[in-house]
């Protein structure tokens, strides 16, 4: 892509992101579990899911 096409794509993305809501509302009756970047560590991600995933909890991977 040349410079002008990149600028146009950037402007399109700004328009899209500007129109989206910034708050996501989740219905959860348990805990919200925030998980930092596991850098592709499958075992760590698997352990978190096995330990905390149930109908009451919401897991949010950053």
C-alpha cells in the first residue's frame, strides 16, 4: 500500500472506532476474572479456564 492508501484506511478505521461504544455490559452474577496477556502460554490459559470458568463467572482476557 502506498502512503495515501494507508492514510485513507486510517481515516476509515477512526470513523469506525469513533462510532462504537466504549463500554461493554456483561450480565454476570459471579466474579469478573481479568487475565493479563499470557503471551501464548497455553498451559496458563488452560489452567485459568479450568479453575474459573463456570456459569457464574466471566473471564476477560486482555
